[in-house]
């Protein structure tokens, strides 16, 4: 008879089987996409008496003569800089340096005094054109970069990976400085002498600075830092080998062992709970056969082998494991266009699951396949993908591993060492981002794994 561990294990895969229904939405509905960047200047919250903003809200001019240091024309972007990305960046083009060229670009907080240059007050940074100095929260600047004047294009950015501000001039990085400002920051522009005029580019037009190359360089730095971490030479061999063992890829395992033949034993990440070499070898050949049958869509043959080798797994035809196998059989019939057979099979095998909690959603998705002329293009088309076969194969594989008398922890049957490492990587990246105030790129494992294809 199946025990509670078996039921819990199968239920895990039952939930996993419906992840495909939300996969497309998850790929699009990222935090990055919901965070609106600045698109224009904020004409409401600005020192409007000392500047003129063009009707398109992308140009600023200082039309008069200033009388003292507080007569600064300051304007912020209409939204704060997005934080859930690797880099935020914007540029200004100096149409005219006016009388004194007292132009500044930088970042300021929400409550910034709008008659002060960015960098002159706390929680603000500014790179100034008349002296090339960097101002960091006080009126006294420090040596930073060259001055800039009419015809120059200057940019300001935030590198969330390094927690630094950086500034550019005419497409080249001038310098960087540590980002110590807390809270949301607004891209900010200031003009301070007669006839100074700048245009602002929030990204609607191509930047003078090659932002894509900069981001690629920053990611490469991260990759280089990771690759400098010293690991035992046989660790990766052991991790890959444990993956092949765990999922029953016997033929690939034999080829892998032959190609990577070594006298040094592979390192295992978990020497206990039945996850050692002997434990992972459990029923390897039988698990290989069953995986191959399910991946080819031969569900009846897989059920036959299970009935022969592990009858207790399929004796309860209302178990989650049997349910997933029945669903996959129904899906395979739809896949080859045998719709009448699918209807008949559904009435025989799936109807009894309609009212059972936890089963009904997948039953409804399966039946919905019959309603579409091109089911693979429908909202339930995920069921026809190879990944759905893999979920069923993984379920059967885990249920067999659970029968290993040396297994004392159900989790051993769920994931290989490789997958545990990837989960730890995800958790570590999310924790690092949380410690930095949820700033920086949202971590998506599938992006990392697919980065080599870009």
C-alpha cells in the first residue's frame, strides 16, 4: 500500500504539472516590466520661476540672469529611476552653455530643494559642467572629470550591481562613485546662468553612450568573479553524474563515465539520506525504461511495466500518480488526433477525478483540448509540450526511488544535487538583492541558463 510519503510526493508533481499553464504569463509579467521608467520632465515639481520647459517636456532653458546661488533652475524626471534592473541611465545634450555653463546632471531624492544644484544637498549627487567636479551631498565638490559645454552629451547612471553612480561624456565613462543615497532617486537636470539650454533623453532616442555594451561588460565582470572561485576538479563531474543517476539516464551516464574516466572519486554534496552512489543506482535500468516509454508517449506500455515491476504504485487507480499517467494517455490521444478514443478514455479514466480536490483543474485543462481546432496554440497547449511528459516521467521516477529501503528523506527523491545547487543559487541571489533594498536585476534562473544562446 502507498504510504503518506508517496501521497505527498505524487501531490508535489501534480501541482508541478500545471505550472505550464502560467509559464507564458510568468515570462512576461516580470517585476522589470511593471516598473515604469521616467519619460519626461516633471513641470509641476520644479523651480519653474528660473527655467522654461519646452512643450514636449524634454528641453530646459534658463532665460534670465540669476541674482544668487539659490536661483537655480532644477527639474526632475516625472518618475523615479527604476531599481529592479542592472543599470538605469539617461543623458542630456548641451544645446548652449549660456553665459557661465553652470549646468549639472545627477540624481536627487523626492524631497529635494528645487532651487539647489544636484549634489549641494543631502541625498543628492551631481556632476557639474562648469568645473567638472562631483558634488556628493554638500556644496564642496571634489575632482572628478572634465568640464562640459555646448555640443557635449553627458549622461548619468546607476549601476545597481556595484551600487555606484557613474557619469559619461560624449559616450565615454568619466568616473564612478559609491551610491550611499537611500530611497528612490530621480534623474535631475539643473541650469544656472542665462541662456543655458539642454535637452533630455530618457531612452526614447538612441543614447550616445553604448549602454548595451556597458551592461554586457558588467555581466562579464560578474561571470569572471564567479569563475575565479576555486572548486575541486571532480566536483562538477560528481554533480552531473548524480543528475544522470537520479533521473535514470543510464545510457548517457555510461557515455559520460567513459568520456570523463578518472581515478579520483566524484564528490557528492550529500553523503546521507540514501543519496550516496549505491542509493542513486537503485532500479536504474527499470527507471530508464519507464522514462523512455513516457517520453515517447507510450503510456499503456509504461503502465504495463509498472504493474509488473511496482504493482503497489498503480494498484490505487485514484492516486495522483495514476491520475497523471491517465491524463498523459488522454493527451497523447489528442496529440495524434484520435479524439473519439480520447473522449471514451476520458469517460472511463478521468471522469472519476472531476469532483476530487486537487485534480479537477488538470482534468478541465485536458478536456479543454477537445474544444480547439489547433489545441497546441490554445491556452491549454502546454499539455502537448514535451515538458509535460517529463513531469509524468519524473513522478514515476520519484515514486520508484522512494521504494529504496535506504531512503530516509523524501526530498532525496525529488531533486538531484545539481537542482539543489540551482535552488541555492536562486535563494542566494534573492537574498543579496533583498539586502540591497530590492535594488538590482530580478534573478531569473532560466535567463541565466539561456544566456549562452544570446
